[in-house]
C-alpha cells in the first residue's frame, strides 16, 4: 500500500499512461487534495504505474513519477500497517492488471545533476572573481598613471 500525503497543496494523484499528463482511462484520480490531504492506494498486480499531479501546470513541470510494483510471491503485505493518523481522506483504491503500463521508468542520475549544477555555480563564482580582479588591476594601473603624471614622469594621454 502506498499512502500519498499532501504537505502543501493543492495537488492530485492522477494515474497516467506515462507518455503524457492525461488521466489514464479507468485510472486512479484523487481529485484535488488540499494541504494535509491523503490518499492510499493498494496495488494488487505487479507492474509499472505512472502518476502525475494534474493541478495547474504541475505535470508539465515534471511533477510525475512511476511506481514499480514487484511480485513478492505471497499475498501478505510487508511494511508497517497504516495507523489511525494515516487514515486516507479518500476511499482506498485498488489497481488491477488493466491499469498496468509497460512504459520503462526513466533513470535520472542525480549525482550528474549535482555535478553539472556545481560546475555552473563554480564557473559563475570564478567568473565573478576574475571580473573583480580585472577591475582591481585596472584601478591600480589608473592610479599608477595618475601618480606618474603628478610626479612629471609621464606625459598625459592625448
């Protein structure tokens, strides 16, 4: 069983095909879940299920994910049972093989994203330091020229 908790809403838990943000025919849809809203789903058959948030443009901004339900060979549930405080506000929905999708789950290398982000930030910092250094050297040069002009060692530029 998976329980969705909405910390800051509104959001929705809408089953999709995985290819787009459209609700899957006969799929699960929580409707609008406000802050503190919950919905529980029990998966009966193995397979990949795609979900998205269909509030505003959340799905278009990649607020979507997949759950890969594996067959553990038994009918028993593993994990902690839902406690009283986790009682879903929506009725429990069970999915069957008809909602099964064979779309592969995209793999995202989080480490690569952090490295790329770090490279961008690092490059920006080095660029800012370099720019500041150029300004300092330019100012020093201008002061040196002014000082030489005052001492009569250098002719002023024309």
